[in-house]
């Protein structure tokens, strides 16, 4: 039986952390997939194919990809309905492994939530997962463009007063990883979806992230990559 391959820990330093929510600190896959499977079927689409583009984007942007000929006004209207449905459905919403300990470790450090969810959905899911809501948060209402556009991450960095190059992003989706990299930031990919999208580093979940501070007050991250 071949031995597993152990990869050396990866060390990153930063002045601020920018956190995606769904799939990164909150596991909401059950709700997301439940709602979007039904939406896809109702529009005559293959649910399996639809779920390939759902994660990381605002709903209207997902709809625009899946129904490219449809007027955007209909996407915005249906997105409002979808957000309300997802907000009301918290069955199966749980923290990602290690999320509670991670959030406690960064509590006094500069960080912000940057999510494609709106404020109500973010509050519902963070509450359901029993995680503290960051004081600074960039939600769907805060931006004019969905991930993979970097606007949300750039806004998060600006609100923290930190240069983008000094920020580290935590993300799980292709759209989110692309947004973080486009913002000029390093990106830690979280979970199985992330590995294929070229993050700066990748971990299985937040149990593989150790947070310390540097003598000058910076953030020191030690990452244990998944074993192969």
C-alpha cells in the first residue's frame, strides 16, 4: 500500500484577512443545492450542469449564465425571490470544519466578510452556523458587480484601510478565487471545490489553518495542505 505524501506547511503573512462566507466558513451546500436544483428543473435545465456555476456568484449572475437570452430584469426579479427562499431555509447550515476556532483566533485582527449573499442571508447563515458576524462586511448590496469581479474584495480592503497586496482572501469557489486574484491578493482555497481554480495555497478546511501574530502586529498564517 503506497504511503501518503506529506506536503510541507505553507506560511503567509498579511495585514488583513478577507473571508468569503458560503463554502468557506459556513457550509450551506445543502440549502444552495436544494434551492438551485429546483430552480434549474423549473426552467428546463440540467441541475447538475447548473450547480457547476452557482457557487460564489450572486444569483442574478448565475441566472444570466444559465439563461443568456433572458432579459436581465427577470434575473434580478427572480434573484430577489431566491434570496428570500434561501434566507428562510437554514436546514443543514453548519460551520465549516474549524470555523469557530478560526473566527475566535482572528477576532481582534483586521478582517472583513466579503460575500455574494445579501445582508439578510448572511445574517441568517452566520447565525445558523453559530459564528460571529465580522464588524466589517461587504454584501451583495455593497457592490455593483458580482464575483468574479474583484470589486467586493477591493472594497473590503479599502474599508479596512489595507493595501490589497497585504490582504489574504479565504475562498472556496472558482468565481471567488478569480475575484481575489484579480484584486491583487493572495488567496487561500478552502475545501474540495477550490483546488482546481489556482489559489495561492489550498487546505481541506479551517482546521488546517493556524493563526498567529508577528512582532509588528501582522498576521502569520501557517497552512497544512491536504495530503495526497
